[in-house]
């Protein structure tokens, strides 16, 4: 199990997170995902257990939704090797879909189709301008979907950790004024920039209170 450190005044441990969210009328918990470079399911499950959200937003589901058991069965019945999009397979998404369904949560994609790239994206060298344009489009869509669902209840949003950097368009467009941020860290550093050769024991999680 990874270590979790709370940097929230008045919230002593992970068990007190539920009460903090309730008392402060928080509508959003943002979780920084590393898309399979190391397993994060245990931490995600623990946070979900503590906050009991109404909606699960998932970046890699892109523009799709899984709102019922039948939707989930159709999705989970796909071959693991079948392409879900040009950037992912069904097998890569299934652990998170199973996690969310274990909590009986509707799962809503919060990204643009194919994450804004084409099937040759791995061979293509993007200019800085192109990369920034794609990032902007994606983050504006992420913020739009987050805003849509935070108006309805408590949201747990799983997005790439890069999209939780300080100058992300997600933060500039958020309507909610406060949120909980859960991000992986390397030996308790706030930023985890490299994932190569990092051991599980080196990864910890920092939980912060975000306020505009």
C-alpha cells in the first residue's frame, strides 16, 4: 500500500477526509493518474471509500459514458486487445471501469475523441505549438465536463497528472472555488516528472486542499 500524506489544515488523516469534504461543501476531488506506469487502484479505492462521490469522471473514456450495468457488461465483454481508441485498448481501461462499477457509480468520459491525435501519433513529432494546442483543447473539455457534473453532485475526476499542474486550463475554467487534489509524488516531492525506474516503495500520495 502506498503512503498517503494529507496537507490539509483540520484534516488529520485519510479517515477524516469524508467529514472535511462534507463540512466544506466540496464538490470535486481530482486524482492525478499515471495511466498504468504504476498501479494506483489501491489509493483510488481508498479515496472513493472515504468520499462516496456521485459521479466518476474518467479521462481515458474520452467522449463515452457507462451509465448502467448493461453498458458496463458490453464494455467489459470486449477483448482486452481490441482498440478502444487510437491511444488505448479496452484492456487498459477495464481496471478503472471495474473499480467505478464496484462503487455503483456512473462513469463519464471527460476528454476529446482520441485525445486529439490520430493513429500515427506515436511516430509523429509534435511541435511545441501543436502539443500546446492539443493540451488546451483537452483541458477545456475536461473543465467543461467537470463543471457540468459538479453542478449535480460530488465528483471524483481521474485525469492525467500533467493536467493538474498549476497553469492547467482545468483550473482556470473551473466553476467550483475549492477542491481536493490527490497527486502521486516521488519521495514526497510535490512534482513527479519521471516514471522510469521508480520503485513502488518510492511512490507516495499527497492530498491537498485547492482553493481559488
